[in-house]
């Protein structure tokens, strides 16, 4: 006797297919720019890791902030999409099949070429001319874009990769007011890049290990020769105590500056809870006001604080303030808690940190 067993695997196959399709969609989103449909930064980094040789061109619209202000955000997105198409046209018509176009962010694009059919300077000159002479129609109004291009070497250097090289070349082209530039190997640049990486790593470890600390500098009331207030100064505990001039500016190149600032805020309020009869002063800059997480941290601590009047925020007026209206609004919110505000108008930026 035999028993026949039939299994309906159709549902399982459909389920498996659905999972595969979802995984493919997730992967596509991870490697694709949502606005233009081009490959994105994640895709570029993977490409550079896999491909030892190949030159990278960093492309950026000149004065795009003014373009956004004039045409608005919606039209700015249209400009980016149209530029992406024009760059694709150039890549398809002028370059060999070994070229790929990426949108990195905002108005920043990268063009990667493995097999170049023209010298880099000639390629950049042709690309610049191609974009500049291409008319963009926005709301039935013709406009022209201007771009600056930076070009990397053909292979990664010891302390930099081709993306960094192309960015540096682009930055230097902007400084020298030229349309394009090829990266020139300079030991100083590479050493500085390597040093910055080491500093960022040190900051990252210090934050993880709670070695970002605050020091207090007494501010005296001269007539009575008594301490009027304590100024909060940030330090990193390493083999030696590191002052901010050794890490603060570098931290601003990464996400860690705001984490440092939030650590300073939290530790200052913790100190205030233990010393309710003492007054403290913390330096606050424009970029602190613009960071939502930092402002949320400040307001949360002020809500819990029993004596907010004992805290003075010293605003560093010498920094590049772009939106005084926003600053004024935030200051009014802070003052509602009873917190004091003072202005550092001596033009010294973070000089108080450095003492």
C-alpha cells in the first residue's frame, strides 16, 4: 500500500517572493537618491572600496543658497532633478561606458570614471561649458547654472580617499576662484587629514567613556574680592588634560561637537543641583541655537532646575550669526525660565573656552 501526500507550496513560494521583493526594495532605497533616482553616497563609497582605480569628479552648484532663496524649495528640487538629467546626458554622450553618476546631497554630485577617454582638465572644461550653456526652464523662466568641479587622483592615497581628494580640489578651486581643479598631493593636507581623524576618534572615545569633563574658572567681584560666578570650561581627560583648542574646532567637522555641548549642559546642571548657592556661566554659540537636540537638552534641564536664575548663558556674538530673529526668539524662551543672558562682544569667539 502507498500513501500519497500532496503539499501546496504555492503560498510559501509567494511569501518567499514577497520577502525577496521587499529586501530588494530596501537595498534599492539604501543605494538610490530619493529625489533624482541616481546612485547615492552609500553607493559611491561602496564603489570606491571595490574599485582601486578610477578618478572622481566632485561637482557643486555655485551660490545654490541664493538660487534656493530666489526660486523657493520646490523649484530648487526641480533644478536639482534637471541638473541630474543634464549630467547624465553629458556622461552618456561624452564619456566611456565606465562612468557612473552619483548625487551626494543637496546640490552636490560626483562623477566616477574608470576608463577616461579624455584628460581630466579637458573633461572638466567640457563639463563646465556644457552646464553653463545649458538653459534651465523654471516656471517658464530661463536660467543658467554655474558649477565648480574638483578632481581626485586615480587611486587612493595613504591618508585620504578619492572622495576627500575631490572635495579638497573643489574647495581649493572655490578659494582660487577658478572653475575646476585637480587634487595636488600635499603632505601638509594629508597630515592634517590624518590628525583630524585621530582627534575625532579621541573625541568619540572620550564621549563613550565619560571623559568629557567641565572645569570651573572663578570670576571675581573686584571691589569685594569675592567669587561672583564660575565660568564653565570644557576639557577632555586623556593622558593629559586637553583644552578646547586641541579638539573643539575639529569636533565641529563631525556630529560630535553637539554631543560635547549637550554633555557640558548636563554636567553644568548636575553641578548646579549640588551647589544651589553658586552661580555658573556657560558659553553658547549660534550653532548651538540652531541644533534642535542641544536646545531640547537645555530646555529639559531648565524645566527640572530649581534655581535657573543661577545660570548665565554667554552668547558668542562674534560667531557668524545668520538669523538674528531665531536667536531673539530662543533667548526670549530661555529668559522665561529665569535664566540670565549676557553677550560676549569682545570678538574673541571661543576665547573663554581656551583660557
